[in-house]
C-alpha cells in the first residue's frame, strides 16, 4: 500500500537504505570482536586478526548467498583501516583513531547539510528512491520531505557530537579499555537509539505528501 504521509514514505525508504538487522550486524561485529579480543588477551595482532577474519567470513557468506555486499564491504574496509593505524604505530588506541576522525568528518558534513538545507537524511531517503538512478536528487524537490529530513538530521548531528565528546578525551588519555567499552556503547546501541528517536518522530508526524509517490514506493 502506498504511503499516505511523508513520515511513512521516509520510514519505508530508511528501512531499505540501512539494510535492516543483518546490515547492522555485519557493520558492527568485526569492531566488537576487536574490542573484546583486545580487552581479553591484550594482544594487538590477535585482536586485529580475529576482527579481519570475522569480516572476511561475513563477506564470504554474502557471496555464497549471492546477497548484497554493501554493508559487509564497509565493515571490511573499516576493519582494514583500523588495523593499519594500530599496527603501524603499535598502539592499540590508534585502532580507534580512524573512527574518531570519521565521526568528526561526518559531524562537519552533517552540520553543513543542515545549514544549506540539503539534510543528510535526505540522501539516505534518496538512495532507496526508485527514481535514484535517473534522478538522484528527486527527493530535494519535495519540500515536505526536505523539512522532515531536516529535523531528523539534527538527531544524526547529536549522535556524532556525543561520540566525539566521549571518545576524544579517552583517546588523548590513552585509555584503551575505556575506549573499547565506549566504542561498543557508542556504536550500534547509540545508533539504534538515534533510529528509535527518529522513528518516534516519524510515528508522531502526519505531514501530507505534496504529490503522490511513485508506484512501488
């Protein structure tokens, strides 16, 4: 059934773009394995090796099942970059540096997207738009969609601000164990919390669509 409101349309599109529960697991699992392995054995190479092995296993499973590699390849890339940083310096805390830098970059980009009224959430919505291949910015012409995405994007900005506020002082202090705990807590649990808040905002909203959505959306 076609969505009746902007909020229904965005919920549908975000669900498709984020890949559901399996996409979340594939993105988070290698990082969680690295953190837990480091906290248990205190061996950087073992922790890196286990995280890389998990990422590769997830990729192989996707290939065998002929599924999308979108989320698992992102996880493989993130694991590889974190491994390179930590092994190059020999400091376990440097495995968290790419994530901190990425969070800072995202925070700046998200703030710019809000100021320019090209909200970052709108791009997630656009990815799942059937018109994306021929008109990737079709969502931008729907003023009601832009307005709702603008509000949701503030939630994303708050998420990255919280991550930086916690992770940067711990990194500067070299607190590897605390970084590990924070990485897990501020990873998917915080992300799911942000999604839950977005979901609550979308459930409460009843913004009428300015035009009928395309068939199949």
